[in-house]
C-alpha cells in the first residue's frame, strides 16, 4: 500500500486538475447572460396630432413594452419597404381619429402587418399584440355588458359610475405590471449555486475516477492465494472486508486532499473578484451531524461501488474501462455534467435514483442545508446501494475460489 501511494497521489493530482478544468468550463457556460431579443416596429400615423402622439409615447414608455420593442415612426410607403426588406419585425398602421374613436365607442381597427417569413422577434411581438387585443376585448365586453344591464334594469343614471369603476379596474390591471407578470427565480442547480453545484459534482466524479488508481489495492486476488489465506485462518469474508477497507481508506485520503484544492480555488476566486461563498459559514449542530453522516456514507458507497465493479470485471483493463464508462454515464444521468433539468423527464427520474444522484446530493450538504426528509432519503438510498453492491461483490469474488 505504501509503495504505490506516491503513484496514486500523482494520478489523483492529475485527475483533480482535469476535473477542475471541466468544472470551471461548466461554471462559465452556466453564467452566460441570456439571449436578449429586441423587436423593431415601424409605426405609420395617418393623423398626426397631440393626442395620438401622447398615446404612442405612453405605450412606448410602458416597462413591459420598452424592454422588447423599439418603435420607429415612418411614412406608409417607407414602412412597407422596411417590412419587405426585413429591417422591421412588424408594421402598424394607425387610423385617423384613433383616440377619439376609442373614447366614443367606434373602436377603429388598427392594422398590423407581419412579414411572410416571420422570425423570433415578429413572433414575440405577435404574442404581445394578441395579449393586448385580448385585454381590449375583455374591456369592451365589460363596458357593453354594463350598458345593457343598466338599460335592462333601469340603472342608466348609474352607468357613468359603473363605467368609471370598470375603467379603473382595467387600468389598474394593465398598468400594474405585477398583475400581468410574476417574477419567479428558478435555478437549474436547486438549492446550490452554480459554483457549489459543479464543485459537488466534480468532487464525486473525482472520487469515482480516482478508483482507476485503486486497482492494485482492490483487485481480485488469485484463487490459490485466497485459499492459502483461508487455510491460515483468514476467511474469505474477512479477506474481502480488508480489501474493501483499504479502498475506503484510500478514498478517505483523497477526500482530505480535496480540501486544500478547494481552499486554493477560493483564494483564486477572491483575487479574481468572483464568488467566494463556497461553504456555509454557519451550521447548527444538527446540520453539522447530518453533513458528517452524509459524507461518511458517501465515501463508503464510493469505495463499495469501485470494489463491486472490479469484482465484476476480473481484470485490470476491463475493470478500469468499466469504471470509467459507468462512472461518466451515471454522473451524466444524475446531472453532474449537465444539470438534470435539461435532460428528458425519464432520464431525470432514473438519474435521481442512481448512486451518483445520492452522492451529488450528499456532497452538496457541505454547501447547503437540506430538509430532514431529503437527508433521510439520501441516507436510505446510499445504505441500500452499499448493501446491494457489497453483496454483489462478495458473490462475484466467490467464483475466483471455486
């Protein structure tokens, strides 16, 4: 064990550099700003007066509109030319006496033209106009319904008050942006930040791939040697346990090596002005205990997983290849390379119940505090997989002594 330790450490350092690079690229890709969509709209005003200009200015300055739309007043001929050349997403023709017609109930039609090959900008503006038209239809139906109701029941003297109440309600609904839009912040990484999420995933991937350096420690011993140890009083189960324990101690040693790597990463981020709050600064006793339990069970599960794969493979090359392929596949399904919300729903369900899914959540307990139900789910899942994989490994090792 001590003779191969320097080689194991060197391999671990190289693996840590590789996974750190992957995690850094993942964080950078997740921090990219979302694509901003801007819509250029050509507006033709057939009757240029102060009231119409005031109405146009009011619409242009609405927060929900100004974020996406830029209006350009042009002549009718110029507007169709721009629309045909694709320089604007839509063309709006405002009729004469637009505001007056709205006020007296004539409701003149506003013509909106879109290009035949409508792009994303035109589709977005069409959705906005459809929503606005729907609001106007509801407002008109309310006014006409109130007028008919007042006339039918002899309350025409109260009609002006009813219309004022309806107008006040509709204006409050349209102008209060929170009534139309609810801001809800979503995170593809759950409770963890992007940095914490990829740090947890990278730690799990590092420990799994570090198992490729543990083959000399956890390899199946020759049948003759095992039988000889059995004659000397060392049973097969004790032999298996000792080999597994050596692997567990090696995994624990590599887990300790992750701490200075994280410390160096925090120092580097502090100098570069990036996020530095990687770990929780305050933990109560209960959360600290849960974190320790989850981390210890995680190390036990990792060593058992590696031990089981080497028991199934039976040879060095097959074991290392199997460990590499299976680890990457399971990490991917569990959202370690790409957050699971971007995967198909079926893959999300499968990945969340794989050993790596529990391991990533267990590693994340260092960064965030989980609810008791989540902790119990992780503990039960990791214990179940440890028992199943350990039992399968013992059964596979029996074939080498027959």
